[in-house]
C-alpha cells in the first residue's frame, strides 16, 4: 500500500495507527502533521475549542526519529508514534509548565516528569500541553488562555480541571491524553466530553514532576482515551515505582502484567452493582432541567449494565454521606511542601514560596476560584477532623458494600459529581471500572 493511501485520524485507535505504520499506509511524521493541522483548524479557529496551551516544537523532529527507528527495527514500544497531549500540570522538558496561569507562563522545567519520561520510552510523542483549571483545580478557565469549550456543545464547559485533555481527545487533537485528578478532575471532564478516563488508585502512578504531588496523597495522573482498550494500554505504560513519589511504594506488586487482560465483554455477568441516588456534587441542582436530563441518561446506562448481566441494587444509601464530605480539608502544610518539592526539581524556580507567588502582580489576574484555592490554608484541627471524617466515610461505604454483597457502587451522575465510589473487584478489570 502506498504512502498516499488515505488514513483518517477521526476516532483512530492505537491499534489502527500501528497497523497503518506496519502496512506502510502511514508514518509518524504524517500522523503528527494531520493532528497539528486539525488543531490549527479547530482549536483557535473555527469552533475555537481552546484546549491547547503549547504545541511541542520538537514533535515533528521526534516523529522523524521514530520513523527511522521503525524502519530499522520496528515498533520501539507499545506507544510507538502515538501522539499524546498532557495536562499542563506535568513537566515535559523543552515546553513550559504554565498551570494555565500568567504566573507561570515562562516556567521551563529542567527535566521530564516521571510519567512523561515513561511515555517517551514507550515511543509516545508529546504533541502538546492542554488547558486546565488554573493552578491545577476547578473548571477549565485560566488567566493565560481564557476558557475551554466542550466540543459537543460549544456553549458549555468541558469540565475541570482536566478539561483540556478531555476536549483534546474528543476533538481528535490526539490519540490519547493524560489528565490529573485530586477529586473528580479526570472522571468529570471525561464524562462531559464522552471519552473514557480513570483516576488510578493512589500509588500506581507517580506524581514526580507534577504540580500538587507528594506529600499530598489524593492527586494522581491518569489516562484518557476514546476506548477502554486504549485507556488500558496507556495505563500500562504510566504505572511504576518512583522514589521521588513515596506513595508509589504502595503500588509495588499490585500492578498486573497488563491491564488489557481484563478487557472482557462478558465481565459484568454476575457482578453486583450498587446505585447511589443521593445528589452530592458541588453545586448540583437536583431539581434543574439539566439534572433531570442527566438522570434519564444515567437510568439508561443502568439498564444497559443490567442487560449485560449485572445484578443491580438500586438504591444504596451511605450513612452521613454529605455531612462527612462537607468536612473535607487539605493538609495545612502539604501544599507549601509540595510547592517547594515540585519547583525544587529545577535550578530556576519562578518563586521560592507560595507567599512570594501571591505577592506577584500577575496573581491578581488569576481567576477568583483558583486564587481562593491557592490561598487556602486550613487549621490543623480542621485537617484532623477531615481525616476522621474520611476514615468514617470509608468505613460506611465498605459496610454498605459488604451488607449488599456489592462488587462496585456507582453514584447517580457518575463522574459528573465530586463523588465517593467503591470497588470490590480485583479480578474484573483495571481498578474495577466498567465503561462503554
């Protein structure tokens, strides 16, 4: 087959791209060029999705290198020549890590994040850095770029805070993407952009070279894709122990040889799934028309799960759910220590401390929600009460799952809420997650 034969990047999967490389239908350089052309046409022009902050200036050069390697010895790894877009919260050498903020627009890290290094070794091409909730949280708005649109409804948000990564996958700006989540920042935008996303269990994926990493525990990078198979392939590459992120010691010995081995179309047969109907998302409006429309979609999804062989327990109730969630607070010292450790990886940090960053003139231009988050410093007693509430909530959730003999529980609205979900299915798939 000649190189001039047509190849469409719309909804293209990793397997399809690799097949095209092997047949001679496609080269990495041509594929990168096609994605760049699409970004040029649709990100700042046309519908102006506005999901991209920085294009990798070396993307075509890296594609040429991989094309040469393929001619010499075949695929260099499971992500050979696969263009990946990364939330601009993780470091990629040669590109700024802006956090979507004017505060950090000129910050160039000295080295790759641990996960970015693993992606490159697997043959991935870092194509671009994506928009996010400014300073790593909230909806996808930032002083550096404005707002990101949802490709499926341009008058609506892409969600947050990994909205740029999700919109990039949905708009076919890349094959797969990497997001980051502390609460629902991967799952929510994945849901709202009709893609697949997972927040891995703490300890599987390193936050080395990622803003808001260690010593905090709840944040994690995670894969985002259009298919569950591509998600599993990307997750395979991302997991691994990193001494720079001590939480990854928890994951040693718990990652399978490949998450793809759990891809079973009949995997739901006999699984008991609990449905949580209580509304708990921040700012959710159960009586609104939008909420009712989402509930209709959710109910159809529950019916599809049942049709696939799952046993549905509907509803389940977690005692004191909203009361305990309301006590959630971050560590009073973790944010400052995390700031110091993250910027300590580079010789030229833009600020020595969070206090210095808040004194910078550009801090006044940061979107208000992100300003408030950045300033937040809970009292030690509030954090203590939060830890107690977290432990009680986990116990309550696990008791509900034990009492109902559940394999997994799912909240109404799914990833659209900043929610608690439970998994008890070590043999059912990556993290026990079931997705279309």
